[in-house]
DNA sequence: CTGTTAGCGCGTTCAT
DNA sequence: ATGAACGCGCTAACAG
């Protein structure tokens, strides 16, 4: 049906091996014949069969991306960074989303990636995940993104430090009742959010502030979730005067809840304003005038992709890269 | 290095052919031996080589996704819908982003997809795109998403109708100077946005309203772009009293610009409120209290994926599916 | 520099 | 129901 390298060879009057060499740009081919072969091949509209090529070489020319979610701002930014770096390498991108809550017999990441990628980028999987251990159990080069695991290469921010920065900023404003809106229920070891909780507690204890558990709510990493969480916090006997949200999108919801309650947002504690800070520096946070601890998500993607490629084409690595975060002070914490 | 089907055959005391049949669940295999083989295979932790399998069968078991952008809410929602449908089919997902403005010798979508997918979902490519024509020139099954092209299967909304709904809604409020913030410069045939422009003009002409070109601005489909565009519109000698934005994110920016100008947003024209309506029903539009024409993005992804699969495993189709939009009236247009 | 030979690991005839 | 043999299209190793 489709053309084979053999057809091109016949048309060019050379052997199949020479065509293969010419098409791959190997050096041991007379430039003249190489050009001729390439010309003929494209004239015939020929392209090699990746399957055959993979079978013969053992290399797949494919990089896998494993992620638990794809419908989030975070992922889309990560992916944009990854794409940017991987583009020049001319590799295929195999995408797989793990469904956390659905062990319904569908194959997991490790089996979906197995034998079909030269390496994989694993986003946001807990370090104790079965899929992760299975992947590293095979020889597959893996780079973790957003989490860390002993003996594995990874790129992430310092979540604990980031949280400290955020909460310190609130404390500097004079706040003592600082609430926390987290994504999932914490503490849960192996999750990055747990580090953020630790950072939050670090600041409270360093400043001798009460670690009031009634000041913690879950926001599911969504705006409606954040809104709901803030509603709950505001209904406490002694509501918080400031709140740290583990994601900007939850903070958007919190802002809304505060406004609905007829309260003001801002950094002027004396005037009764509630200070709000988020985490991510989401694209829209400028619009919401939301203070936040920014993580360079796109850069995380770039860095992880680079690390993975150097692992795949070069030598194995267990490098752990920590990318710095930065504080963006906006209206939601400005006096 | 890796195990082959042969190793399993030896361990089970059968031939490689039988193992192949057993592992694929073909009927012509004694149930007892089939179970034994499967048990042994998983005990050896064996998995077949996709490359060899593809070479032998000619099928790739892979679906391609071609898209010009990946860092957008639209894409992430589309993808979530696609994923949902494709998951049970157990196919690989090959992702390729076309870079519109970068013909720098890097291979285009058609060559990246060639010989490696059984079919492709093409998102947001103009119908006159070289890559698109190239893909359909090969035998590759293609389903378009968000655009249409003669003779090709596609899933999209009725952009013209959607725009009419939005602009009619503004006109009903009594507005006569209705501005338009588009993503890219229009008119540009083959782009869905062009249909939205047409819908906008439809309403103006039906109601004998002036089609003032100074009331059209470009917003790049981003919030900052929308903000900038609205700034420009407000600085006109005779500024608009209402605005239709081709995306919600641009509308967010517009809301901000209006607020900064000290003007009010809403549906009460008599009170001098500026009416704003967007397009998409983005997740955050409820928070912004933004009226909008919603498109069921996730559903678009699902529908397109279904269509593609029926094309790939079943018979070729050129079905054109139009998914309805719906009007969401919120505070930005409520009197 | 080029051609010949021999797999890569499966799926698929054909027999039996 | 099972096995033997061949071929899928390409690359690698060895000659020359």
C-alpha cells in the first residue's frame, strides 16, 4: 500500500541501506547521491514508517506526559513550556491522564507508557503513587514535576517556603487570625500541598500565633470551592481577618464571598479590611487585584522538559531542581 | 533485553502464535490454555511491543490531536471532553501544536501525524490551512473541531447565530452604539470569528443600527488585550454604550477598563450603565457576573472524539455536527 | 562510500 | 485448537 524505503531505493538505483542513511542525514553518504535520494524521496512523497524504525532501533522517539488533570490553568501553562523545549527535538508527545478515583480496570500510566516512550514527565503525582513506583521500577527515565521523590529527578518550587512568604506577608500586616484554604484535605503526606500547610504553620508558630484548626477549609482548587470555603470561614464565631489560599482560583472565590458578605478586601487591618493572598500568579490575578505568591509555571515546564531530554539522550540524572517563587503584592493586601 | 512473546511461549510450552492469540483474546484458543498463558505473561511482567505490533498490523492504535494553542481555557476543556470519550478505547494520544507564525523548517502537523495515527482531531485550524489540506490529501481520517470545511467531518457551534444572540440581547436593552471586541483582525475568511462578525453585523443591519467601524477593536483573546481594546473604545468621541466581546476572557479585561474609567457596568442603559456580553461561558464568568453566550466546550470535545472514532473504526463520514449555544444573562446586562 | 545480510518482535497465513 | 513459516519496513553489522 504505502511506499517503502525499497521503492525509493529502486527509483534511485541504490540499496535500501543507502536510502536509510541518506534520509537520516548520516555522514557516510556521498553528498551528491544523498541529495539525489532526498530529492527522489520527497518527489515520491515518501516517509518512513515510524513503527518499523522503532522496531529496528529500539528507540521510540516519543516522550510521555502523565498528569492527573488537563483542564486546569496550571497544566496548560506547564504544557506550553514543555512544548516549547521539546519542539526542536522532533519527538512525539504521548499524553496520558491518570484518573485518581477510577481504578476501573483501565490501564494505568505505567502500562500505557510502557514500551512506547523513551522517557516521561510526570506531573503532580504523589511520590507514593503506585503508578510512579511502577514507572521507576522499569528502566524508564522519569522527571517529576511539582513533586519530589527520593532518587528521582524532579523540578518543583519550594512549596513550604512559598507558603511562608505568603503567610509572613499577611502577618506583617498585623493579622493574627489567618485562615487557610487548601485544595484537598490536609495533612496528606507526599502531596506538595502538605508542604504549604507546613509553611503556614511555620509562620504561625514563629510568631506565636494560634494554629486554630477552625480557620482551615477545603476549596478543591476551584473558584466555587474557594467561595464556599470563605463563606464557612466568615460564619465562624471569630472569623479570620486574613486568608491564605493555596491557589489563585480559590482566592477568586474567596474575594467574591467577602464581597457578598458586605466586607472589604485589602491590607488595612485597622479599617476592618480582610487581607487575601493566593498562590500561583494566575493570568487573571492582576484583574482581580489579588496579591499572590507566583510560581513560574511555564518555566517549570521548560526546565522539566530540558532535564528529561538530557536524561534521555545523555546520562541518567537524579537532579532536583528548585525554582524560586516570588511575591506579588496587589490591592488585596495593600493598606 | 526486554521480554518477547517468544519467551512467554517457551515458558508456557506453546508456540508464539498461540501466545499472540491468547493475549489478544481471540476465540480460537482453548480457554484453559488461554488463562494459563495470560497468567504466565503477567507473572513474567510481559507486555507486547507496540512497534512490532503496529508494523505487523499496519494499525497504530493512536489518535492525533492537532491544535494551534494549548495554553488556553478553551483547549483544556476540549481536551478534557476528548479524553473522556477516548479513554475506554485504549488508544494512544499524540499531541501536536501547530505554530502559526513559525514556518521555521520544523515539520508541520501533516508530517508529524503521518503514518503514526489512525485518525486526527484538528482544532481551530482555518479551512484553507496548508496543513489541513495536506492531511486530508493523505487518506487520514480527520474531524474538524471549531471550524468547518467542505467534505470534511466537523463539530462546531453556529458562530454566526451565537453572535446574533449576544448582540440581539444588547439591542433589546435599547443600545444603539454596540461595540465589538474581536480576537484577531477581521474580516478573515475561513476563521470562525468571521462568522461572529457576520452575526454582529446581521443584528445591526436588521435593526437599522449604524455599523460604525470605529466601534471595533482587537483583543487578542486575552484579558489584557480586552482591557486595552476597551480603553480605546472608551476614548472615542462617541463611545459605545454596550460591547460584545468574542471571548469571556477579553470581556474580563473590558469590565476592568470600564471600572477604571469610573463607569458602571450593567443593563440599565438609562442610568448610563455599559452593557457587556462575552462568548464562551468560561468557568470564571459567574464570578465576574458576566453575561455571555455559552458554548458547551467539553461537549464539543466529546462529540468530536465520538465522531472520529466512528470514522476510524467504522465507516468514513463527512457528518457536520452543530452544537447549540445558550445565553447566560448575568449582572453585566441586567437592568 | 556502498551493498549484502540478518535481525528487530509481532501478526498472520497455511497446514495439521 | 495449535504450530511452522513468512513478512511487515527499517536499521545495524559486516564486507568490500
